């Protein structure tokens, strides 16, 4: 064995023991006749002492160690004179009597420390070095512990973990598929699964009434901080359940993990909010309810006053930023510039200050009297010292723009504390969403989501008003997961396909195996998938899921470490019967 102890386990109780350690050199310091080396492994750091007077040759060898050298050290555990209370092993040190260099290292391109000097691109290029940093290691350890605890919890509830295929049939409804050519079937392709949706429903037909899988999923879509082309979800399905059963089961799982990881005990049920209320009050189907600032509509109060922006708007809506009447013109201009950014796309911002003495100032004072502005303040429940921020325009677009401003104000006011968790369920989503470009309805979730039983009569008469029996769990403005009760009745599924523009032939081509299975007694069933990467990142207090994935892709979907995706050899293309053609622009 190269070691009989790790660099994180020795304590004062081990004083006097002769030990053998192995790891990486974090740093070394020469002080007079002594050389101190911090030795690091996955478990922690231990200080090693080399004494020039006792063993000059050994000390000289220690002076030649560079950062990230891999070494083996033997020596005696002693109580440390100058203790380091910042590390668990800070009460002891090892007086070395042996040193073996197992491997030398080039100078690393960045420091292997929590507060590294390496930027994102550099760290991703050398991800195998970045993974040595303690903060990254802690994220992966948390991920490991959560995966085990989730499995334990679901096993205790009677769930079976069942793997489903990775090479599946392409069903391009929804996000884009990653496709895989088949050498044995020239001209034909597999797809990588966007989720195990169809297979978990088949498992319900097969009688496996409680299934789960910590499943790899793949979507070829534009990336954000909480998206990767390959990601992991906690995928679950249950038979003989309704919406309440599923919510109760997985609220229990989420509460259990919060208690296990953070020691937080949510004794009350998570609040619930309809999709309509979430959009009306927060402009988002994943509202951050750690703080207030709900939207207040002013549309009817502001029309007909000669201010064209509001006169012509479908919606005028605002928020109250508490205590922000002290904002300077420069600060308000910064907020205006923020909402005008291309990714938000607003044309401007109206502000009204309620000064501490009760007086009113506004950017639209020449169009509205002080009494009218006070009426706005009354409607919005603004108090002296508050700042009202108001936007106008097309209803849905304006709500989404104001949502971004609300989150920005929450950030500026310190109201989005990562150690404060506010979960909720969003329910009653629309079953369909209308696309102007293609002039057709699309499934807001997927084609197998059951309509709310109360709304089934509206399927043909008022399709856009049909609610789904669907639900999302949201934590701190992030969609942690979502699911639905599935359609298990073949006639209702046929109706759904018809409304989505599928011919019978097209529906059978894409989903025939599921539709045929439903002819043999499909039970009522439903499920939910939780974003595992997102769950870990929320509990780790991170802004991006990349930091909880061992080898993530960048925002362009590239792995800059192994340089993928990449061009493949012509011989491989020939074997797959593929020809690559690129436009002049792509070339």
C-alpha cells in the first residue's frame, strides 16, 4: 500500500503513531532550517515537516518539490505548535523520515485552490485539474450522497430502479433530438432519449407500478446556466394514482433531501399556485417567492391621458421596490438600461418615487397629476420611501420583461439569499400552446399529458382554455422538476393526437408501440421527473449546474477538454453511408 492513512483523518489522538501518506503537494514553505509541505488528497490536507538538522538529505529533497508533485511520505504524528484551526488536521503535523516522489508535475495553469486564479474556459480545458479543487470535490461528494439517499428513500416507498434504453426512436415533437446513425441499418438512425417518457409508461402497462431511474437525458437545445446537452433527472412513474398522490409522494422526497443535506425541516405542505396566478403576479411559471414585489396591473387607470406608450398598451403593470425612493437618477438609468438589453427587449421604464415626506416624483409627471400618481400608489400599496417601477406593452412579453426586473431588484436588495429556500407547486398549466408561425397547437408538456377532467368538454370547442393535469415543483425561481397524470384511455389519446395535427398514420409511425400497448389494459398512471443536477446545485448554493457535473460542456455545447464534437474520418462516414455537406457560411 502506498498509504495507510489519508490526508484528512489524522488528529491529536494519533500523536506518536508512525504513518504513511500519499498525495499531491499543495504548497511548500522554507523557513530557516525547516521545510513545510502541505500534502493534499481527496480527504484533506496534512502538514509535513522536514528538518534540516535531523535529515539534511531528506530536507534537500523536499526543497525540490513543486506544486502538484505526487509523493509518498512516512513519518511520526506530532502535536502542532502553531495550530491551524481552519482545517480538521490543523492540530497535528507529520515529522517526515521518508519521502518518495511518485510523479513530477508541470507547473499547473492555475492554482488548485477554492479561490483559484483560473477563468472558466481555462478550468474547463484542464477539468481534470479543476476537479482537484476542494470546492469542486465537495460538489461531487454532495451529488454522490444525494443519489444514494434518493435511492434509499424511493426503495423504502416500494419503487424499483429499472434502466431504459439509451438508443431509441426519434420523436422530434419538442426539443431537438441528438441522432445516432446505425451502421447495421444504413440510412436509419437512433435518437438519444430526451427522457424515458415512453418507456416508463410502458412499464406501467407492464405492471411495475412504482418505477424510478436516475437517468441520463439528452436535448439538442440552446444552453443556459441550468441546461446541458446531457443531463440527469430523477425519473419516476406510479400507477393507480391521481395528481394529489404524485405531489404528496415527491414533496415527501424533496423534504427528506432538504432535511438530509441541509437540516431544514419543512413541516407544512409546500404552497400551491396556479399557472395563471404565477404569470399574473410574477410573469413566470417558476416564480421566486423568497421575496414579495408581486405585479399590480394599472392598465385601466393609465389609459386616455395622452401618454401614447400606455394608451396603446395591452397591459400596464408594475412592482414596488421597498425603500428605493432614495435611488439616484443614475441608478434608475441603470435599471432602464437593464430592461433595454437585447435579451430582455423592453423599450423603456416608468418610475414613480414616493418620497419619505409623502411627496411624489415621476418620469411621467407631465402626463399624470400628483393625485393620479397617488392613486397608482394606493393601488400598488406603495408607502413613503418606496419606488414604483412600471412597464407597458404586449401582455405576455411585458410580464416576462417585468419578471426580469423584479429578479434584478430582488438581487440588488439582497432578497435572494441562497441559504433561504422557498419551494412551491405550480399547477393547472395550459394543456396546449399556440404557435403563430405554424398556426397550430403544440403540447405544452408532451402529447401524453392528461387534460383536466373538468375541461375535456372544451377540447374541441375552446382548445386553448383546456388545463393540463400537470404540476411543476419550483425552488427559488428554478424549476426543480415537473410531471403530469398521463392519458391512459386510447380514445382520448387519439383526440390529443388529432388536436396536435397528427394524422393516424403519423401517430402510429412515431408512437405506435405505446398506442398498441394501451390496447392491453393500461392503468391510470402519472409521474414526475426532478432535475438531479439542478437539485444538487440548489443545495450547494451554485448558480450553474456545470459545477456539479464532473465533465460538463460549455455554453456552445463543446467539451473544450477533449475537443468534442469533432470531425470524424471519411472512412467512418463511408461505413455509415453518410455524406456531410456544409453551406458556404458554415465553411
